C-alpha cells in the first residue's frame, strides 16, 4: 500500500519538499516529470510506477502545464486540498517571485556567466530525463508488443511532433492496447489515491466552475474596461485552452498581451528568456507579465499583479484536475481498462523517449564538452547524490566548460 494512505505528511512538509523542487527543477516540463518520479516514486513511495504513469497520462490529456498538474495531484494525495495548494505554492513561487523582481528591474540573473550556467543546466535535464525514462521503461513496458507500441509512438512524435499528434498518439495507444495487450496488462487493481479527498459531487462543481469562468470572464473584462481584468481573462483562457504547456503557450500569450498592446514585444521576449533560465514551470512567465502590466503603480502593486496573473494562468489546471481525477481514478480501476492503460503507459514512455531526443538532447548536447559533463552528472546520479548537488555541479560545470 502506498505511503500516502499510511502516514500522510504535514502540509508544511509537503510545501518544503516542493519548495526544494521549485528551486532545483531546471530543464522544463519533461525534466520536471523526471524529478517528480525520482522523488515521489523511487525515494518516497507515495505512489506506484503504474499510478504515476496513469497520472502523467491524464495530465498530458488535459490542457495546461502538465508537470504542475502532476505536482498538484501528488500534494492532493497526501493532504487533500491543503496538500495540493502547498505543493503548487512550493513548486511555483520561487520562479514567480524572481520573475516579478526581474520585471521590477532587479534582473540579477543578467550576468556574463548566465549562458554557460544555462548550458550546464540543460545537460542536467538530459541526465534526469534519461534516468526517468529508463525507470519507467522497466516498470511499465512489458513484452514485445508494448515495446513496439512505445517505439512507434516515439517515431510518430519525432516525425510529426505537435500538440494534436500527442493527443492522437495517447488515444491511439489506449485503443491499440485494449485490442493488443490484453494478455500482458497488469490485473491487480490499484489503491485509490484521490477518492477520499474529492467526491463526484465536488468534481462536478469544479468542472462547472471551470466552464463558467471561461464563459463569464470575457464578458466581465469587456464590460469593466479594466486592464487588470482583461489580463486576468487573457491568462485564464491561455491556461484553459493550450495543450502541451511550456513553450506551446508562448504564441498564445504573445497574441493576448503583445498584439493587444498590454506590454511591448521586447519586454515580453526578455521575460520569456528569463523564465527559461529559471527552475520551476515556464507558465510563471505570467508573473512577469502581470508585474510589467502593473509597473507604473510601484513595486507593491507589481507584486500583487504578478501573483494574481500567476493565479489566473494556473487556475484552469486546478479546476480541471480536481474535476477529472475522480472519474479518471474510477476508470483506471476497472478491469476492462487495464489493457487500454497498458497501451497508454507504453505510449507515455514513447513520448518521453521522443522528448529526450528533441528538444532535450538536441538543445543541450553540441560537442565533446557537453558529453563529458553529461557523463559526470550521470555518475553522480548513479551514486544517488542529492539532486541539489547534481544541479549545482551542472551549473558550475557549465560556467567552467561551456561559457562562450
């Protein structure tokens, strides 16, 4: 039985665990999933390998930031809604606050060594994602049919990558698995992680609230004429309608805040570059946008504006996650779904395999110096050193080896 059901952690402990991840999880959403797996599946046993893969599959299907939704669900499994909020605050606040400070002109990250450090952190992401991929492959891809499905999904994503391709591949994995993996699928029902925290009636309320805000906010923004309300509406719609998260949200945000004249393109792109250099979710770019929009009113108002903007873009992910989890968990526990989920899990591993190559490896490995740093970091991870040491070694190694 998962530790989550035996000895739930205190809310402050959940916050501190995710705060450490928020300070050290460089590399984007795919790397975040690797950090989460290492922390909560391998080290803390909050959930099984299969439960984690099922959760990742759901969060990939829903719009919004996938890694943040996984983090929210992990906190929820321990302490319900307070645990969810503690996990989200811990993982999100470090990069959000730094981006608000950057918008206020305190861009302490603009140093000459920044490019080298970023290069080293990208190499860290290669090692983290590769480790997560290997562990998930061993635990979830059973038999030659599942391996073939994994390789086929990876090939499709490499050839025709995109948000809709990802959704079609996951749906195709469920269909093929239900027909082709009946004999290799696991037959033991999984322990429920979320049913005691969210009932079906509450789930319906959250889903209705999600749809209500999606329909009501544009009218409120238009009738009020307030720039802050218009920005809240734009960020909420961005979080509610973008699939794939991360870099996929960039053109949508650019259309909402640059094309409409809320902020100029130069400051927007500067914030996007800073968001990529920081740990935690890329969606915290919204904090920078909110602070820039409120800049004329002073630092205090910029802080409030940045935090409200962060809430706006992450709110749809919260509403959709808690609205869908009870139905998803019930579906996952039905014996008829075991084969379909085996196919989905194989496809999820294939998606990670494709992401390991593009963009993780292609954006990080450019020559023998990067390869050498990667091998050093792989050795540190193999010796099970704390992730903070690995991240620090990657950043310092990038400054020493890759700068310029």
